[in-house]
């Protein structure tokens, strides 16, 4: 997912912050098996693999 996001950074101009969910008890309880997970502004956009349609929808909503 990180590699796919890096390819899209030029198009959308955003920053990626990696968080180790496995080392945080609260995040692990919240996301469990849905790792990796992509979150922006406390909204889960997608998990497991980057969903470009969901990411497009998110950016359309905030612009």
C-alpha cells in the first residue's frame, strides 16, 4: 500500500505517516486483522490494499 500511495502523492499532494498498529494496543484492538489500513482525518478509506476508487472519493469529498 505504501508504494502505491507514493505513486499517487504527486497527483494528490499529501503526506504519508506510517504507524505501527501492532505496537499500539488501542489501534490493534480497533483495526485487528484489517492491517494495513489507510486512514485520513479519522476516516478509514481502505484496508489490505489501496483502493484507488475509495481514495478518489475521499479526495473529491474534501476538495
